[in-house]
């Protein structure tokens, strides 16, 4: 039992270190590839926790390799818009001064009801109150209220 | 900048560990197979006599000591159930040399040789392991 206790503590500490190395991005809004990494990390860390016959490196090494991959992926996507679009997608303007872009909603597999739900979560209850609504690659909706005179560039 | 340094250090450590692991596993199993083959030749040389000779006992004791020493390190690298299979086979071979007949000894030694070949494959890096 003591073996398992010590293993859990070691893996917990290593996981925290790896998450810190990955930066605040992991803790804040996640891009799709970051969500994948977070899910994988959760699973990998538990592999050797409860089975003392599995070497502890079976949990620690994958965490470190994931960190390395994530490190380079983040650097690459900052340098290349193409890679960023492939990995994270690109933000999409779904509402503009001309109205709702239903074609874009169809491409995103979002129905109007879901869009209205996202708007309500941003305290927008009428689309006439906004100039632009942009669906970010993280799934968040950004809105530009009407009359603020802001221009949107992606 | 700090993150770069930490990441590069981690990469270097992993690279070194991977190379060391592969070398260590390969060498351990090559040496084990050499020792087992030497014992098999020695047992075959006994002819129809019992395999319970001082030479055979010394050879199996050497194999056992060698394996016990390296198993401790291998346990850091691979699942303990895999190393246990070889320990088990060595134990059988040792007991058969002492108490069994020649056929049982040869059977145990060939099983040990087979396990050594199979696990050197599993414990190291191979395309089949990766895919």
C-alpha cells in the first residue's frame, strides 16, 4: 500500500510540473489539440498509479514526451498560420452587420438555436444589438456590440 | 528561454535513457542466451546419464545469479510480470537439474532460451512493439 501511496505522490507532482511547463494555456481556454493533450495526460498519469508491477516510468515518460510535442507544436503554430489553422482551426465571423451567415453556421455544424444560446451567455438577447459575432477556434463566442465602431480583423 | 532549456534537457535525458535501455536489454539477453546455450551443450554432453553434475549445477547457479542481478535493473524498465516468467523458468531448470531427468532439464532449458528470445524482443524497441 505504501508503494501505491508513494507512486501517486510522485506522479501527481510530475503531472503538476508538466502542466506548469505547458503554461497557462492549458488551464485557460483550450484549443482542440490542447484538449487532446489534457485528456491524454489524465489517462497516462493513472496507468502506473495503482499497479505496482508497472514501472513508474510508464506514466512519467509519456507525460514528458507529451510536453515536448506540445512545446514544439505551440512554437510552430505561432510561426505558421497554416499550421495553426490545421491544428486549431480559424475564427469565423458568424454574424456581421448584414446579418447571420447561415452558410458559415452550416459549415460549423451549428444551428441558429445554439448560436442564440451562445449569444445569451454573452448577455446578448437580440442580434440587432451587435455588429459582429465571431466563433473562436476554442469554441468561445466573441461579440462586438453595435455602435462601438470597432472593425474586426481575424 | 527557461522553458526552452528545460525542454532541451528533458529531450537529452530521454534520448540518453532510450539508448542506454536498448543497449542494456540487448546485452543482458545476449549474455543470458550465451549462458543458457552453454548449459544446454553441457547437459547434452551428459548423454544418457543424469544431468545432475557439478558442472551443470555451477552453470545454472551462474545463470541464476546473473539473472537476479540484472532483473533488479530490468524491473525499472519493464513490467515485472515479464521478468518473472524468466525467473520462473530458471527456477524450474535449476530444480530439474537437481531432481529431474534429462528430458525435463532440456525442456526447461529450451523454454528458458525461448523466453529469453521473446522477451528481448518485447522489452527492447521494435516495430512490432511500436505498432
